[in-house]
């Protein structure tokens, strides 16, 4: 065993999880601020730390921005009473939040979030797998268990219906999602995500080659993360928050964290698949210096934050679909469209190769 | 290191598989289904140790991620209490023993007929996506297509059964 490798992997894992947790906290704040902007409100502007809040200009500015709100939210989630209703199935009730959270952290492992840092062998990806994308889909498909078990564990009707809905919805959209990315790999000829970025560095971003794929992937990602046009597992008006009705305090926060971590993973996946990962027009060679390496990570995070903005923006602009409309869209529109997309792409590649 | 992981995953697979069929603590079908998921995931671990990354990923994606979720879906929609009360089924035991004997016979035959592992036992299918695809679509294309037709037949049958008013 190579101790150097183990050490650097451990450092990368800690940094990535730290980054995802920070982004989770501040994407909740961004969500609240942007929704406030869209609905013509102010949003969180009161939470302040005692000393920093009274610093003349900066303190007031940060408070108005809601910069300390995530701290207050986190404290509230931890300090609130953790109530377990007497009729729940205890084991699953405790397991479900963890099962919901773990897969979203595991998907981040194969995402190349930068080129290299310092040493050219020090790739900025935790696990450089040859079957990268399949690993991601496998882990994402495990995410449904958290919600289904939460619904089952609660042992009451609304959560149960939410759990059943989520299992049907997530399986349906996984199919469309999986088929939407096939053209990308036909074009690039490799399942490894690092190689995919390399291809995009030389030939341009894949969204130019496969815009239909991007469209299907984006909509399926909304469905997979249970975000608003498709948040039927927790639809408030029909299911009083669905699978997380019986949950309180930190367990509820874990579900919430899982949803946002899923959003972060989906956005970074889209950056890698369609927007060239860490590359940028003019910046296509892997970094040889520390500064360019950091710049590449910055570019990646910038692209990812833009896609997160799309997620948030869509949530507050579109009304919720009805359940039969959701199924109809998944099975009767997207799956045929994805199949046709594969066929067209394969034919075109076959034609141009001759 | 490899051996340690092999024994760990093999033990987990066997333990979880045992708990699927005979769990002393719970007769809840959902618990059985969740242990089946764990069995599948530990088998994927065994595939990884054989360097069959593609098979491992597909195992988790298809079986743990899709098939078992549908199992759960069906179990949750059925009446669970009746299943928990059911004790013993003579017909089931007899057919079970016969099928286990048949499968065991096939395994024993396969093990005795396979060549003994030589000194160099390292797997040759590194990152097996391409060789696997070549094999499926060149050497084994007929069985592959027959299997897909079989699946199609099953699907058409299910749709036919689920239609309420047959003309």
C-alpha cells in the first residue's frame, strides 16, 4: 500500500465533504434569498453574531445579506427536541435519514472537480473509476431507499403514500436519465469521467453535440432530487410533507441535507457531462502550477453554482405537476425521446465515421 | 488485503442471504427485502475484488437500485400481516429442496470440470467494459438477443394481464 496515496485521498475526501456541507448551508440561504427576490420580499436579514454584527459597514452588510442565517438554522436543528412518535417502526425510523444522506455524498467521489494540483499525478478526483458514470447511477439509484423506508417507518398514511410515490417516480426517471447520457459516451467513446473531460477539452463542450440529452438529463435531475416541479413525494397540499411528516429536529435536517447534497451532486455531474468540467475556452491543458490548479477548481465550482441557481430558480417559477402528468411525461415523452436521441446520434456517428 | 476483503464480503453475503430467508428477530417481509439488498451489494463487492467493475456497477444499478425497489413497492402494497403469520408450506419445502439439489449439482459439476487455478491467478479483464461488450455482441449475440426477446414477451404478458377488460 502506498501511504502517500492514502494520505492524499483522505485529504481530498475531507476537503470535498467539507465543501459540500458548506455549500449545503449556503445554498439553503441562497434558496431563501432568491425566493424572497422572486416573491418581492426581503428574506432572512436579522441573524447576527454579537461582535461582528456591530462592526460598522461590513457587519451590517453581512447581517442584511443573511450571512449568519445558516448558523442559526443549524443550531435550531440540533437543539430542537428530537421526538420519536410511539407508533413508528423504530429501527427504520432511525436508519432512514442516514440512508437518504449517504448516497448523495458517495456520488461526489467519482466527480473530477479539477485537473491536477501541484504534482501532475495528483488528480483532483477522489476515485478515478473506469466505469465512473455507471457507479454514479448505481449509487443514485440507492438513494430511493431512504425515502421509501422513511415512508414505511412512519407507519401512518401520508408518509406511506409519499414513500410509494417516490419509489415509482425515481425508478421511472432513472431510466430516462440513464438513456439520456448514452449519446455522450457514444461520442466520447469512454465511460471514465476524466477522459470525458479530456475529450471536451479538445473538441468543445458536449452540450453543443447533444442538447436533447442535456434537456432530458436536467428534467430527470429535478425528478431524481425531488425538487419542485416534481416534488410529489413530499407534496404539501396532498400529503402534508409526505415521507418526512413524522420527523423532527436533526433527523428532518438530514433529509433536507440529503436533498441539497443531491442537488450539488447533480449539478456537478452536469458540469462534467455537458459543460466541460474544469475546462474553459482557452484553458484546456491540465494545470502544471499550483495557481492554475486552483483556478481550474474555481472554474468548476463557478459552473456548478450557476446550475444550482437554475435549480433554485425553477423551483420558485413553476407550479407542481399532477402525479399522472409526471408519469405520463416520464414514460410516454422522455423515454421515447431518449431512445430516438440515441438512435439519431448512433446513426450520425456511423455515417460520419465511414 | 485482498483475501481479507474477500472473506469479509463472502461472510456478509452469506449472512445477509441467510437473514433474508430465516430472520430470527423479525418476520417482516420488508426486513427480508432490505437484507436481500445488502446481499446484492456485498456480491457487488466480490465482483470488484475480481476486477469486474462493470458487473459490480450493473449489479448495484439493476438489482439493488431498480428490481429491489419494485419488490419493496409490491410488498408494501400487499397485506403484510397475513405474510407474517404464515408458518410452513409442505409443497414449498419439497420444490425448494429439489431446486437446491439441482443447482448444487450444476455447481459441483462446474467446479470439478473447470481447470485448477494455476500459479498466476490474477484476473485478465482489467476494466472489463470493452471486452465484455465485444463478447456479448460477437460471440454470444444469439443468446443475448433471445434473452431480450424473452424479457419482451414477459413485458407484453404483464401488460396483457394488467388490462382489466379483455376484448
